[in-house]
């Protein structure tokens, strides 16, 4: 075997040992099912981030439209005096 093949074989063995150790640690915590890898797909973080940003932008736009329709401004309104009676 060439030196390159030996190096590749050592890396593969190291990766398998690393995975086996991680599985053993999971098995100690959760029993035999700890050997199974998680079946859930990873979160699509780019989609999540874009969704949150668009929601925030949409909420800001909707708030400003509602304020414009009501004729409200950003300045505080004076308090109304209560009538005694």
C-alpha cells in the first residue's frame, strides 16, 4: 500500500472510532436507542432567518399603515380629564 492509502485508512479508522465512542456515550445516557442517529433533518437556518426577517418587516409595515389610517402620530396624546359626577 502506498503512503497515501495508509493515511486514508488511518483517518477512516479514527473517524469510525470517534463515531463509536460518541454512540457509546449516547447509549449510556439513553440506553440502546442511543446508538441510533437522530432521524430529524437539520434546521434550514437560512429559510428560518429569512422568514423571521420578513415577518418583522411586514409587522412594521402593517403597524405604520394602521397608524396612518387612524391618523395617529408618534407624539404622545394628552390625557383626558375625568368628569366627576
